[in-house]
C-alpha cells in the first residue's frame, strides 16, 4: 500500500487518516483500531501510534470505552478560507456583500458541464451583490452542488461563503480554479451594476472542488472598477530543469 521513502509507516497512515478527516470521509469518529489495522494490514500498535500522533496534534481525542472522535474546533481552524473574490477594487471603501436570493434549482446544460453533473441535477442557486457604500461594484451567481448542500437554507452577509458552508455542513471547497476574462456589459449586467451598456468589466469564473476532486461550486462574478494584482514566485528545479510557479499573497 505504501512506497518505501524512509518515512515511518505510522506517519504515512496518520497522513491518510488526516486526509480522510479533512475530506469528511470520517465525519464524527474514527473506525476502531482493529478495523484500521486490518484495512492497512499492519499491527494494531502501528495504528495506535498514528492515532496518538493525531491526538497530540489536537485533531482527534479519545473517550474511554467510546472511541476516538474528531475535534471539530481543531478541524475548523485547519482551513484557510479562499476570499469570495480575488480582485482589488480601485476605491478605498470596504466592500460589503448582500445576499439577494438563495433558491433550489436544477442544472442546465452549461452549469452541468462546468460542474461535471447530469443536466437536471439538484443545485442551490445563490445570488449576491457587492457594494462600496451606495455603489454597486459587483454581482455573483453561485451554483452549489445539491448532493452536498441540499439542506442549505440561509447564507448571511457577515462572513465568507466557504466559512458558512463549513460551519453548517462540516466541509467546504479546498481547491479552486479561476478564469479572468475582460468583457463588456450587456443590458442585463448594466441594470445589475447600474452602468451603461458597453462598459468594461471583469468576468470571473470559479470552479471549486473538495479533496476528492468533486465540484462543490461553480460561480460567475462580474465586477467593475477592479484590478487583478498577483505576485508570482518562479524557481527552477535543478533535477529536471522544470520551472515551478507559486502565487504569493499581494
């Protein structure tokens, strides 16, 4: 099951268990040590070492005679949320996000294709507006995978979408890809953003997944008076001469 790379076996098993916790394969408690020992084909003592390491890190805790449970507070602290948008607005005022609607819907062809779902799959459709004072500066439509978020009944304006999903359901997207496109506003966007048709905008498409590569969210955001500023650190790998790039916080 595990390649030989010099890392102790119990640490490799600890990493697998941790990834299962983060991806919500284990949502409340871990399987018993004997069950895990049988699955990984190792001695029970090796499983105990792996779990002891998770206990010492605070990710799980033991209750005598009951089992090993996931520490939800530690799990929530493990995540760093991706902001709702990755652009900077030209005006200095803070940006507030207002929820306009949250409704159940079904995936049409375009959304189903983006999310890797069947047409007609159950979704939650979230519409939000970004404002700086009285000025509307952005509009977002998000489609959330109904298989995971069908019971979603409320999103507020006070915190990020992902933090609210995680607090309500225990999990949220952990990886995302975004595409930034310069576009001009049509009549519909002009009405939403209180601008004239033909004004330049940024269109931002986001596809966000869980650790198992299942799409949890597809969103389309249009913003005005905004700029994208990235710092990219590039370094060459001596072994294969390939370049590795990393985006740094602005």
